[in-house]
């Protein structure tokens, strides 16, 4: 019974969107060439990409509801779709933070890209850990969830790097 109360505090849909936004950010970062991009371009690729996916996701949600339910879309439906998908943008904004270090000459663009990818992988690892804690898994299972989530992030980075570089 206590487990139900604990898990009810976490909005699974919003968490799903945040994970989705994180993976999108990882894909975007892997496609940026440090030699030909500046910090603003890197930030724009991640944030504008996140916003574009956010809008596309909200649109697809609305169209799917319209087609399957037959009801007209209202302004409140649009607002709900946009706010429900906002964690995609939140993840993009969080992942874009390392580019600001380049703007202040703290480190190179190459380091910013590595930090951004690291932030994405770390987010996925933390989500894996939180999933284990919230569902009261044993420590070995929590570690497994972290390893699997981290592996997912690293796999996305590796595949994108292999394709783009």
C-alpha cells in the first residue's frame, strides 16, 4: 500500500517525455561537429531540436486523439498536449547548459559536447536509479537498472558517433 503512495507522486507520462527529450538531446549532440560549430550553434541544435520535437509530439498527440475519438480539438486540449510534453524541452535545456561554458571561455567546444553527452547519460542513469528506489527494488536490481539505462545512453552516443564521424 505504501508503494502505491510513493509511485503515485511520480507522473509517468512526464517522466517518459523527459527520458525521450534526453535521448533526443543525445542524438542531436552526437551530430554536432566541434570543429565547425560554435557554442551558440550547439546550444541551438539541442534546444531548437527539443522544441521542434516538443511541438511535433504535441501535434501528433492531438491528431491521434482527434482521429481515434472523433472529437474536435479544443484550446484546452492543445494546452494539455503542450504542457504534457514540456519535459522534452526541459531535458533539452538541461542538456544545453554545458555550451554556456564555451561562451565564457571555460573550455572548448569538444569538451562541451562531451559534457553534454555525459549529462544525458547521467540523466538516464539517475532515472534508472530512481525507478529502482521508487519501486523498492533490491540493490542488485537497482544497480542493474542503472547499468541498463547508462548502456542505453552510451549506445545512442556510440551509434550516432559511428554514423556521423
